[in-house]
C-alpha cells in the first residue's frame, strides 16, 4: 500500500513539474506572434512584452489572464470605459481591465506604454537592449517588486526570448517551430503556420481584431493619431532667436514638456524654469527655449496684441518673465491691455 501511495505521489509530482515547465513554453508558443506584431507597430521589444506576459500571468495561469484575458495586470485607470473585474494585487479588490481577447490585452499594453508620460524615456532606448528596457520599466514604476527587472531579464535569457527581437511578424511562427521542433506534430500549431506560407515576406500583414468596435477601437484610432503626431514632433528643428541667438523650437503639435526634454536631452525642470511654465502641457505653436532667456529684449518696446498675456510676450522676445513684469511695473499675473506699450529693455517711466 505504501509503495502504491509512493508511486501515485511520484506520478502526481512529475505531472505538476512537467506542467510547470510546459506552461511557460506553451505560453511562448501561443503568444510570441502577438509580441512581435506589437513590436512592429509600437517599437517595444518583443522579448520584453513576452517576458512581462509570462511573469504577470504565471505562464497564462493567473486569474486575471484566465477570466479577464488581462495578461499585463493593467488596472482600470481613469480613461478605461470597458468591462472590469475586482482582483487583489497591491491592495484588496482593486479594479482591473477585462478584455474580449488576449490580443486586445497585448495591444492595450503597447498603448499603455506609448501614451503615458512615465514611459516616454523608454522609447529613447535601443530596441535590442532588453536589459535597459527591463530596468527602465522598473524605474518608471511599472511594478512594485524590487526584483522586477532582474526577473524579466532572467526569463528572457532562460528562454532566449531576445531571438524574437530580430524576427518579422511574417516569420515568427517559423521561429517558434525552430525553437520547438516537436510542434511539427501539433496539428493546432501547424494549422496556424499553414496560412503564413501564403504570405510573401515583402507583403504587409493585415491583422483582423477579433472583437467588435468599442471604446477600445476608438482608443486605437487615438493611438494612430498619436503615432502620426509623434512623427511630426520628431521633425522639430532648433531655431536661432533674434534676441542674442537663443536656441528655441516652435511646437508643431500639442505635446508635453517631457517629450521635448527627452528629444533634446535637457531636464524637464530646466525647460520649465527657462520657459516660465506653470504646466507641463505644450500647445501647438508654443515657443520653447532650450536655454535660459535674456534679461532684456532686442527692441525697446512692443504693443501688446489682443488676447496676449505677459508670458506670450516673454516667449516672443526671449525675455525672462519676472524681468518683464519688473520693467513694466506690473504685478505677477497682471495682463496687458490690447495696444498697451510693453517695455523690453528699459524700465517703464513713472507716471
């Protein structure tokens, strides 16, 4: 009887140990394609996305992944209008997003990183540098676990997920098959592979999303606009201001100070100070100086236009805002009247 019990115990243990091994490998086999497709669209390393998915879902076994199709532990946040579920994570009964399909979760993960200011610096990193991305995610606050970066790196290196960073979406299933040759006997996987044989490598892949248009689809459209806007912002050129050759740029699309800080390798605190900013939001046609402004303008006076405030004038002429208020004997926040004469070099005479 004892021998029978021991035999059953060994079989159970071997089953669970095999399942633990197979679970993460099966996760890679199933979701590597999503990770590579997202890499092509959003420039996030497939190795990072896949490692995060492995970690966050426990190889696809977590409650969030099983019930909510949520593979990245993304919480509801203020902009989520889709379905939700309660789950205990950092605190009891936190609100998490629920998706119709894991693919939707993968794209929302990309959108989450691409559209939040905390992660903007990640996109300055080399897309092949998975270690820098792992540490960057931890530094940006993606997870509270102090070992988060090292765990991601460990999974990437254990399963050689970095190989997917060099693969195209049209070739990813072949890469999976090369990694797991026994899949040639798996009818389900081979059925997935068969359609890809008909796709020429030079042809773009059209991905049909298996869920109905919703607020998420609207969010996708917004991301497309963001991607186009980012291309425009990336074309910003530095100009030389008439007031002493100060370096400045004109903002072609609405953005934030962090984007300009990252692009020109200047701290956002310096840019905020130099430009007398009260907010990190930048509007189209705003002038942003990349160095400290001057105490004086390059012309004696200027007549304020209708609707202009002192900050507008300070930026137009490259003059420090506090100096401009002082020269014109005005209180901070006071607005000029249309046609009011603004002194830019000398101090306004007393009445």
